[in-house]
C-alpha cells in the first residue's frame, strides 16, 4: 500500500527528543523559543508564537485581532473545517465566498460581491489550500480598499511563496499547523506569526492562560502551549523543510508529466508567480467512485479533500447556513481526489501510480 501521507522521522528527531526528556524541561523552554524564532524568520515575520495545534493557532490568531461576537468574516468553504470553526470560536459569523476552479483558492471576485452585500465585514480569512498561495495581489488590493483585517490560514503551505514572498507574511496574522501529514511536523502543533507587537503580546497571553507572571492572569486565556518535546521534533523537521518541499514539487511534476494527457482527469495547475509546495496533489475527475475503488484495489492511498463545502456540514446546517450556494466549490467536492505526493515516495512508487492510472480507462 502506498500511503497518502508518510511523515519521515529519523534518528536526529529521536535524539533531540531524548535530550529534552533528559533535561527534565518537558513543556515550555528553550526548544520552543528557538523553534518560534527560526520558523518566524524563515516565514519572513517578526514574531512566532508556538501552539498546541493549527486549530489553536487559528483560534489565537482571531482572538489576538480582537474579533468579537457577530463580526463578519469572509472565508472559503473549500477547506478543512478548522478554518471557519476558528471564526465560530470567537462567536463571529463566517460568510462563505466561492473558490476558483484552477487554484481551489478563494475567488477575489466572489469576495468583492460579498463585500457589496456585507459592507460591514471586518476581516478576510484566506487559506492557501494544498500548498498553493492565494491570489495575493488581488487580495491585498481588496483588503486595503475595504480596510479589512487579513488572516492567513497557512496550515498547508509552509515555505510557499507568492512573488517570492513567503505565505504567512502577508496578513495581520497567520496560522500554521504541524500535524503529521503536513509539509513538516511536530506531532500535534501549530504556530501563530505576526509582525505586530500588540498582536504578538495578546497571542502570548492567550496561549498561556492570560498569564503575565506566574499565577497572575490578565485576560481569559487557555493552555494552548507547545511542548518542548514537540518543538524538538519541529527544530529538526524545520531543517529539512526546504528539501521536503523540493521533493514534493519534483514528485508533483513527475505525476503531471505522466498524467496530463489523460482525458478523464485534470492535473493540478501551478499558477503564475507562485511557489506551490504541494501539500496535496489533487486531481479532478468525473469518474471518482470508480477511480476510488480502482485505487483501493491497486494499493494506492488517496484522500478526498474535501467531500463537502463547509456550509453543508451538519454543524453549519444546524447553525442556519441553508441558502448558500457556491457552485464551483460544490462541483469540486464531487470531483477531487488527492494522490500521494509526499517526500517519502520512491521513483518506483511514482511510476507505479502513473502506470496504474494510465490503465484505469
Ligand atoms: C487548512 C487547515 N487549517 C487548519 C488546520 C488545523 O490544524 P490542526 O490539525 O493542526 O489543528 C488544518 C489541518 O488539518 C488545515 O488543513
């Protein structure tokens, strides 16, 4: 079986984790600090605040922007549920814009239409889906024209660039995930990035029970801290991120070369001015049910990212998101299949995947 994801953990990660174990400092400490500094610098931002997951990073990101009850935030419905759930955590209202067919990312024209309808919108939460940066020129224009706050969900796009600028450095604040399937991992883990001192200060309070000094608490905070154990894994993984991303890109290129002429599927596009880091390699096909069966029979792992627009999830239906249609998102939800593209794939694995797909129809 060729798995859809396969985190690479080597001796160096294990050895640094052992060092943490031996130090007795299992939770907060120098590894977390070092990891925050390195990842923030790499992502071209001033401050990094490590968290327990990408979900808690998003929660902190919104709360550190002082997002409040009933604030309207435009976002995408074609993503993992955590993106818009972070809006619900602040009791704010997600407003769903449609996505673009070629990039799977939020469509600036759809954002503009929604801004006409909801001129009091406070923020924009974008997701650089599957490792491909959003259309940042257009998005920054919209943000400036409408005086919006910008949050980047960069959970799937460590190291991706738009016009040579790293994702995570465009918004007021951004959030990353280091879940094991991501481009680099800490086990569970996340990071908030920002250039703004006030946001950094609030984020630091939020992740640590609003604590300014031991047992003194200024605001309602949480225990969203990253452990030193996770940070140790992250520090080693971080050194390999560029190499992993290079392999992901190379694997994607090979898959596209081998599949692009097939008339029953569409290979993913890499759009202009972008460095796509291929968290997922997601094809579109009108023969999905048969294809999934065939992949199963042939031992090729796959993922459906994502089977439902967020607003069609039971949770959102119960919240009253009934009269929304995002036609592109809905079509994509029926067509998408992610194939293995991770850096642990061998040349033989890739040739096998291509060969089997070429024989499908
Ligand atoms: C786009 C997106 N946002 C947020 C998250 C949440 O990250 P985590 O699973 O680390 O909480 C994920 C991870 O699955 C994601 O893919």
